[in-house]
C-alpha cells in the first residue's frame, strides 16, 4: 500500500502558500503526491494551487501550477498521471 500523500508532501514542503492558503486535499496522481489549495487572486477571483512532490520526495516546482478554476485544477492533476 502506498504511503499517505499528505505525509510525503509535508515531509518536503513546509508552511502555507501565501497566494492559496486554504487547504483542500492531498492525493496521488501517478508517481506524484500533490496538494490542492485555494485562495483569492489579485482581483479577488478564486484561484487554485497544485503543488507537486515526486514519490521519491523531491519538490517539483516545474510541475506545480496556478489554476483559475477547480475544473482546470482537477484536469491538470489528472494529467500528471503517466509523467516522470
């Protein structure tokens, strides 16, 4: 059984994202643990953050993304499955 994504994620990423401080969920997509968060953008719109950590506990800033809708964030999370 795979380790809880939140444990893997929190072992690498400390603290809260200033732009998207409201935690929504941890999960796995393929070989990546992710954290989904939300917050308020510069023009008061709701924004979502997807922060990614590899299964071998390396923060992947290149795969982390700011999204402008929950649907966009979920689609992006799904697209991580199969990446290396």
